[in-house]
């Protein structure tokens, strides 16, 4: 659930000042929730009333991603108000527990309240790279951000956590065994089981609505050159996420298989409410790596349908628990700049 840098992957848009494009037939009653900065990874509470998201805006003193909670408006006349609940470090991947009173999130706070340094891309041929901060751990907290329990304690990156529909399991990405793999934690016993084993970055995983399957994005370096580059970057706690595909498996990791073969970056996948389709983000149509748009496919990767049309960045799709509303992040309606905002819409089949 790491976010692509919208600052690096944003196209200057001629048609930026709209909240809905003509061919976006699945969206109705679109509402823009935020205005300014980078707002992303917005995930619903189990009752569908609130959203937890990360926000970065240096103009507000937010030099790296911090976590916020807000009540989702039911109409354009209702203001979206939100409060900051993280308290330093860099924060990502907030997620509500079913009780609505607790959350999980990943943070670098144990390494100090300052934002961790951004990698110097010039050292790596100016490749687009993500930092995999080894100071990230996952915490259980209340909705004020007060930490109740540290859920991960092993050395290295632990982040990208989401919960099963009943809240009994957390799936997350960890470097604890030397590669970026998926793990499942029992939220009562806190026992952890590794469920992916192939070389490559496995991340951004979600459970299906019935809790029986998972979907995630993964890189699979194959050639010697690809493998060497992946391992070299990983030693420096970095990845180059420019070639990822969508995978599906049973919730225990069995029957894992790739469902997209589109090349470039296919990521941020999630299930539709019927559990039979996958929604994800991709730049596969575009030679230069942007725009990013959202696409639908069935669970076998068939019947690909483009559902968003922004000329810069549409990503992080998530359905409300009842399946009636749809949250996403986009560069649309930002005056042609680089801001990424949150939008919510009624979903039309």
C-alpha cells in the first residue's frame, strides 16, 4: 500500500478542473473531500461512516505522510472535517478495527519524531525508487492515535497491514526473512505465518469480502540483471516498483497465481463487493509511465475495463462496506498542479 510519488508520476493536465470525466460511467454524485497536498490510501471504517487516510503537505508543516481520520460526507453540502492522529515519524497504512474504536498503522516513530530521509535517486541512476524504511513497525492504537500495543518487533520493514472482514487476521508485508513477503498475524494470539516465498516484492494485500481469498501486487524479477538489481536495491532498503503485476491466492497463500500480464506498474488491487472482480491501478497503456488509471477485471484477469480517465493519477480504489460508495485518490480538479486529493462517489454497476 505504499503510494507512488504523485510528484514524480504526475502529468500536467489540460483538463484538470473537473471532478468527473464523461466516460466514468461507474461514478455518480462525485464529491471532492480534500483540497491541496498529497492525500491517499483512504480506507473506510467497518460501519462506512469514517475514513482513515494519510496526508502530506509541507505548506501545513506535514513534511512526510501523517495519519488523519474524518467523517465521510453524505452530500456535497456537508463539509469533510478531519483530525490528525499520528504524532511524528512517517506513517502509512492506517486501517480500522471492526469496533470502530481502534486502528492499526505503520510508523517509523520508534526511530524518532523526525521524518526519515528521502533516498538520493542520483546514486541509483535516477531510477524511480521507494524507500523500505527498516524503522517501520505496525502498531495497534485507539482512534486518537495513542499506541496500545506494538504488533511487530522483528528487525526490518513491517508495514502495509490490512484486516480480514471479521478483524481476526492481519495481512502485512515484512522483511523479517530477508525478502519482501506477505505474512498473516492472528489478532488474538499474535502468531505470525509467512504465506509468500518467491523472490520479489509482495505487498499491498487485501482479503476478499468473505475472507477466503487475498489479492496483492508483486514484482517477480526473472533475468539475472533483474534479480541483481532487485537484490542490490533491497540491501539499501529500496525497491524500484516499475514492474508489478496483480496476484490472487487463497487466504493461506495456497494456489497463488498471477492474473494480470500487462507489464509496467499494476498495483493497489482490491476486491469488488461481490468478491468476483478485482479493481486495480495501472499505467500499462502509457509508454512514459503515466497517467495512472483504475481498471476492473474478473478474478481470473479477464474482461479488462478502464473505469477512470484522469490525465495524471487515479489510484487507491476502495468500496464502502455496503458496496454503495467508492473512495479514490486523484490529481483531477487541481488546477493542473501536482496535488492529489480524495474523492468519494456513488458506485453504479
